[in-house]
């Protein structure tokens, strides 16, 4: 196999990155009685000991500065029924939680009903990485609903797993 030289412009990189399927998560917390959150498809398990996951946040995010200082952050691994929710959570404006059933912990972590997994986390580290910030989140508690399949983001589309 021979690789061809291609300019590393934004469109080409987005196309290449889009070839890798990923899950979609909601990152959310309650701030002053109101749920605040965002969607991310750059989410990965990092460590079992200590229990860590990572999410990449765009440097231009106006939501992350609100979330980074809260006591607890909820991470909901979105299920296959969350096609519309994934789009709404990713929107720049409007009510990102419209039509969603939420659960909030006493510490303020917000979770979305129908998710395949809930992780209650705190910020462990933040690492600058180009036009993003890699955020390591320490898991304090979790709940898994294994009978729900996750939604997948691939080729700039939300998809379901095929049996």
C-alpha cells in the first residue's frame, strides 16, 4: 500500500477523522439550578487504576468554562434512541436538554435517561492539545445499562450498531 501526499487542510482532516467510529457522550452538570452541558464524540477510556476517562473539548467552547469548576460532572454515554438528543446537545444555541428526561445527583452531576452508561466524575487534569483541550475525568461512581446499545458517530452521521 502506498500513501499519497495530501494537503492537511481542515476538510481533508475531518474526512480522515470521520472514518473512525466513536460513541457520543453528554457532559453535564447543574449550575444555579439549571442543567448545563455539551455533546462530545471524542471520548475514551484511559485508566482502570485510577478510574479515568478523557474527553476532548474545543478551545472555542463557551460551555466548558462553566463546567470545569463544578463539584461533579455527569457523563452520559448516549443510547441509540438519542439521535435527536445528540444533535440538540451539540447545538450552539437553544435549550440543549429540550425533550430529555434528566437525573441530577446531590452533588450536581446531570445524567440523561436512556443512556447506556452514567459516570459521575470530577476534573482530574486538563492538557492543552492544539485547538482542543484534553480533559481527564476521574470516575467516582457509575451505572451501566447493558441492554441499551450506544449511538455511534461515523462519517459525520449518527448511526446504530448492526447485529
